């Protein structure tokens, strides 16, 4: 499974969320919980759209396997 972050270079200084590829079970719970639709599942990849993400932490709280952590 791949974890991608759109616009990483443009927003590297504000990136506060980390996704552990080994823990992620690809369930989509974080995608459904995000109020801003900043997370997407693409076949075998979880993508974070940092233009939408506000680091609210809802995805961190709803992940059943603890794959998302806030830095």
C-alpha cells in the first residue's frame, strides 16, 4: 500500500500528519470521517490533499488501527 500526499513540497513546513503504511488497513474510515474531504482512497493508495487538510485530527481519532499520527 502506498501513502501519497499531494503538494508535499508546497506545504512541507505545515505537514503535521503522518500515516504509517504498515499499520494502515485501507478501511477508508478516515476518508469518511474527514469533514473537508481531504483524504481519498485510490486503488492501493491513501492520498492526503493538503490544500483541503486543516490538521483537525479527526482522522487520527477515528483510525481503528492507529495508523495516522499527528506530529
